[in-house]
């Protein structure tokens, strides 16, 4: 019977000394899907990924990966860490075959898989070159091959787009999509909202170790409200007083209005008739970038309010 969920976390907490890195985190990743971990620096993304891969153990809570304890699935798991690095003096094919053997492949199988993947990634001409001669993009290809050589069921990528040029970013995108087409589950963390929006079936937004948003990408965007984009002529000051506008970015002649979920776009446009001349407009769901900025700002404000309330209660005369 095929697994419905590749990953399950329930009430997971990770504490380093007196620092809570992850706090009461629960989530599910559907098998065969692409799942994105989003959040600012220090939010707890990498710590969560290291718990999923068995590198760290949770202080509290339950983690199941492919219906097993994380420490039991290493040969079914492909992991690309954020701190990427190659053994510079090793030849490309030697490095890849070495990782294949580490994952349990016999030497001949590792050689065969290495040859196949190098051709697929158009790196076969570099097989005998030392890793120190590779460009950053080619080095990323080699590390991804090393991650995939044992044909894992679950692939976990920590910041796979970090520092890459546009050509290499497109390559990584295609790799992730192909993995999904072959039935694999892919989990990756990223700061690049556009890539997450285009690739992920579901996303988790985490801040200060706590879950802020978790759900299907299209539903997360829809629940955040629409974005109204206008090209206009005239005095745009009226845009500041429109009801139901959560955020306004007015560059003069072009404006983007982030709307509350219940806002009536037709009524807003009607209010503008006779006040400004609208030359073009379009309406779309909020982007993940907009969801990210708004949600993090709201979460920080809420936590600061809670902190002040606790302090006032503690020190009340």
C-alpha cells in the first residue's frame, strides 16, 4: 500500500541550551508532492530539516519520515545541505561514486549510475576533472547528482537556489519538477518566494520557530486576498483612503493595492470613477512574497504585543 504522507511532525520542539529553535511544530507532507519551507533567517527552517534527516533529534514531539524514525531512512533519503561543499582534489566521477557507495550501492552499480547521471546533467565531459575546476553552477549539479545517485524516495534540499545564476536556477527547477513527475517527494527551503510559488504544492511559513502558515499554495494565496494593479492618470491620493486596502504601493501612475480577503474589487473601482483615469488594471491572487511580508509583519507585531502584556502583568504593582 502506497504511503499517503511522506513526512509527519506532531508537537515537535527543539531546544539548544536556553534557546527554543523550533516550538510545537506540526505538519504533514503528502507523498509525491513538492513542499516548501519558507521563513526569514533564523526562523528554524534548517533546524527542522536537520531533524527530518536524522542529523538532530527533537527535544519533544514525534517525527515520522516514510512511516519510520528519521534515523532509519537514510538510504531512502537524498539530502542536500545548506552548507554545500565538494572535496576539491577529488575527480568528479570519484566523488559521485563515493557518495553512491556511502548510500549502500555496490561499486559497479555506483559507476553505472554515475555515468548515466553525468550524461543526463551534461557533465560527462567533466567526469575526470577535479572538483576545484568546476564553476558554481556545475558544482551544484555534481552535488545534486551525489544526492540522487541512490534513487531516493524523499529528497530534501536546504536552500538549493542560494547563490546560483539564472541558468543554474532554471536547471534546479527542472530537476525538482522531474523528480515529482517520477513520483518522488521533494522538500526544500528557500528565501526565493517566486520559486516556491511556481514549484510548491504546499508551503510552510515559519517564524521564530513557530508555524505561521501551512497549507496548499493556491489556498494560502487565495486566503490572503487579491492584489489590484492600476495604471492611472490624475491625483492618486484617493488611493490612500480606499476601504479594504491592507497595503498600498503607489509609484505615481502605477499602483499596487493589497486587498483584505473580504474586499469588493468592483466597489473599489467604482469609487475611483471620476476621481482618476484608469488606463489599465488587473486583479490577481496575492503572491507568496506578499503573503510572506504581511504574515511575518503580523506575527512579529503579535509576539511583541504578547511580550509587552506579559511584562506589564509581571511588573504590575
